[in-house]
C-alpha cells in the first residue's frame, strides 16, 4: 500500500489494546474491500522534529520562500522518479486565500515535485454539502492545475476504500473510509493555511486531512463529542510525507471560511504535522488570536492533545527544532507554546 514508504512517528496508547479486544469480542471482521494500514500499530515518537519557519519578507518571491522552507524541512528526497504525489489543498469553500490554499502555492509545489522526479496531482473533497469542482474553479486551483498540466480531482462521488488502524479508536470499528486516489498515491503533501475553526478550534495540517475522508463518512464523523478526536486520528491512516503551512495570512478568529484577518508573514514546513500545527497555533497567538486557542499550553488543545496521545509527532516544545528563524523570532514563537 502507498503509505508504507512513510515513517509514522509517535507512541501507542494503552487503549489500542482495548480497541483490539473489543473488536475481537464483537467478532468484527473487515468489510469487503477493506485495507489494512501499512503504518505501525505502536509508533514511537521521534527524539526531535524539525519545523522550518521562514519570514516571507526576507525573500524576493513566494517561490523562493517556499523552496527554502521545504529545503530546511528536509526537502523532497522522499520522492522517487515516477512517484505519484497527491497535493492536498485546503478547499473548504470557494473563498480565496487564506480561507483556502493559494492557487499559486499549489502550482509552485507541483513544480517542485516535478523537479524531484514525481508526478503531482491535486485532489480534495470540500465540505460535504458543497461542490468541490465549483470550489476549485472559484479559488483558481482548477486553472492553476490546468496550466501546470496536472490532474485536478474533485473527489465528490469518487471510489472509496476502508483503512483500519487500532489507534483510530473514535471511528466505528477503528475503520476510516478514505478516497482510493488518496490511498493509492505514493505520497501526500498537505498544503494548509492558519485559521481558527468553530468546531475544531483551529484548522491547519491535521484538520486539513478531513478532505481525504470519504463523503459517506463525513456526516457521521461530525456527530457528538468525538469529532475532534476523530480528526486527529485521520493521521493514523493517512500520514502526510510533508505538511506545508502558508502563513503569510490567516484568520485569528471566526473561520474556517472567513474571519478576522491577520498577517503572520511566514511559511512553515515539516514532516511532523503535530509539531507544525503547534507552531502554527503559536504564530496565531503572536498575531492575537481568540481565547479558544489563545490560552494555556498549546499541547492542551483537544486536537493536539489527541494527536499526541496516538503518537502523530512530538508533543513538547523542547523536542521541536526550529530552522530558519532569527534568534529573537524563535524566542517569541516558543514563548507562545505554553
């Protein structure tokens, strides 16, 4: 399966064994067509994760800023010649950046993938009551994809597959239905923006993965108190090879489709989506965000707390290496981690 090439970092929950026992007691069997995830049941956390953070004002072009962030995060060395690299933008609506991923960023990252020898494609499923194709058109992503000569897949109604993971404990049967195009990609690159979110608190790399979840599963995942844990657990079955945060602009309140505009003025990248999201929240705190995500330790926010519990990435500021910032900027950012 596609995700076998990616390393999955983190520690297992004691509750994972309980999930297995409950499924065994119920005699649960994988449904026809179900796929077994290729990620460890009990991943171990890294000793350190690097998050590249660069100030866009220090570069002449957006391309240069993105390229430097990607380079400092380790580059695209994971791309082998001929690999299919799925670019997952944030397309929750037809509103343009920062409500959604900037079409220029999609095009620039696609060019980097091609330079690395890969075959890029862009794919997403917008909010389940909306048309993804219409959102692609309104955001300019469809036009950018055509200009770049790459497929642009609106996943509404596309074929689905089921992936199991014992750490997806808040999903029925520990099974998550995702789109086959995502499951069969060699790598997923997560292209997000920093915004507050009415239900999840905020949306960045982890929350952006909701777009890979099949439409048939979307209504159920939003029900009840398990919504935020379910969002965090998507990363157990779809692990981004790289997460890139375009934080030139963001929403410090409101969101996700519109909100109070702020200008963090940065681009960040990491192979660790939890560490990147933590620093993204810190950047919104610096810009002056709302009380929902602006108080207490970043790691106590429900989405990040659950992601840490299932071992998505590092869960301490001391274990994040920040690359690319001046010393004073790094100190200011770390101070907001809590």
